[in-house]
């Protein structure tokens, strides 16, 4: 039951990022940082896809994905169509991995520690979903703030 909800919410929120990225009037504004805004929407997009491809795809789905977290924040001026393609690929990996995950695995300890402690896979997936939602709000705020100026 919860697994189907997780699939639905991850897919919904990844599509929301895609929508937010598409709403930027000028592609170049995806990469603007200004004042106290330290992360551009482009970098947050890369961070979120990298995070999910690592923790869900590679860790639970054995996809072989190798994360480079530093580049998620260092990369600049990647074309919008490439970001959208990355989001689409992430949707495929996340939904396929979760669909193939046995329900009994949700109660097992997640293979990686979360902030130095062991948690269940269900707990980690809920954490990843909350992390995704938090950054979606930042992307939305960034877009509205940057494009208003």
C-alpha cells in the first residue's frame, strides 16, 4: 500500500520539477544565484536527480549509477532539454526500482546510513520524498523571485 503511494508521489514531484524548469522564460535564469540564494534551480535539479539516482536507483535498484555530488552544485549552464531528459530518466529509474522492490524490503534496514544512523528502507524513502518536496519549493521560489526582477 505505502509503496504505491511512494511511487505516485515521487513521480508527481519529479514531474513538478520538470514543470518548474519548463516555466522559466529564459533558460539562462535557471543558473542565476543572487543575494542569499546560493543554489540555482539548475543545480537543485541536478542535485535532486543525482540524489534519487544514487539512493533509489543505485542503492536499491543496483543500476550502477555513480554519483558525483560536487558536480551537482558545480555544473553550470546545462541546457534545459538536458535537465528535462535527466528528470525523465530519473522518473523511469525510481518508478521501476520501487515497483520491483519487494514489500518486505520496506521494513529492512536501508543499505546506507542516513546521517550516521541506520534506518528502515521505508524511513529512508520517506526522507527522500520530503527532501525532494523541500527543494521543489526552493525551485518554485527561485523562479518567481528571479523572474520578477
